[in-house]
C-alpha cells in the first residue's frame, strides 16, 4: 500500500518520503518540516498511534491522518483522542484520501486556501495552476514546488533547507546549486510576465517572496 500511495501522490506532484518503521518516521519528522503525515497503525516496531504524542511533545504540529485496517469504533476513538487529525479505514479510494488531504491543508496556519491572489497572479494549490491576468503561466514541476513553498509563506524568509525539503525527497540527488538554478529561472519567468512578485535571497538563510503590486 505504501508503494501505491507514494506513486499516486508523486503523480500528483507531491514530494513523498516513505518510512517503514516508527523509529525512522520519528527521526525524519524531527529533521524535516512536513506538511502532513500519513500514519499506519500496524508497523514492525509498534502501534503507529504511539508516534503522535512523541511528535507533539517535540513541537511537531504537522497534521496526522491515520490509515489503518482497524476500523472499530473504539479504534477510531483511540486514534482521534490521542491526537490524530483524521482516521481513514482501509480499504479506501485514493480520491477520498486526496480530498481529506486537501481539507487538512486548508486549515489555518500558513496559506492553505485552494486559490490565492499574490501580486497580479492567482495560484490554485489544488490544481497547481498559476495565472497572470487570466493567462496561464506554465512552470515545470520543480519550479512549481519552489513557488508553492515561497507563496505559502509570502513576506517571510523561507530557510534553504525547507525549500529543498519541499522540492526533493530523500532519494533525490541534489546538487549544490540545483535549488538556486530553479529559483533563478522562476524569478525570470515571474518578471517576464509582470506577476508583481519578487524573490530575494537572504544571505546565509534562504529566500523571501514579496509582492510589488
């Protein structure tokens, strides 16, 4: 199921890291800022629910969707009471999981609305579609992911490691200047269409996107 989920989410431009044990999942969550955690209960080293209190105690607030075959009422109550944000019982349709992911991503925090207006651009996070004055702006996948990471935190500096985590998975080979190349091309394209957005490097930290109109 994990392989199928990774493939389905990856086909929809999500960056996915798969951890097969609670220990690996906890280590990854402590080192990477994830948007959401999909958590099975029956894992080789214990019940997946035991991870949730550890994440919260560490200050990790990423929403958690539990995916499990344990669908009795008591099981669902246990999952929600311990801190899960949603509880989805197997078998389930990928379309339902995607709908639940969209719902969670719309919750307050960083920008989570489906469609936002930034400068002279509108961006649909659900469809990964950018438009300037009603005209679609075509961007490659990596540049879209960079744009989304910056747009969700408009007006704030986004650390370099957070941008790399948003664009690349664990298994991707990242060259030292690859992120800068994506941002350079994205910056030129935004300027060329008069998007009313600028991306500025913040020396030693990362990048910041701000509106100019």
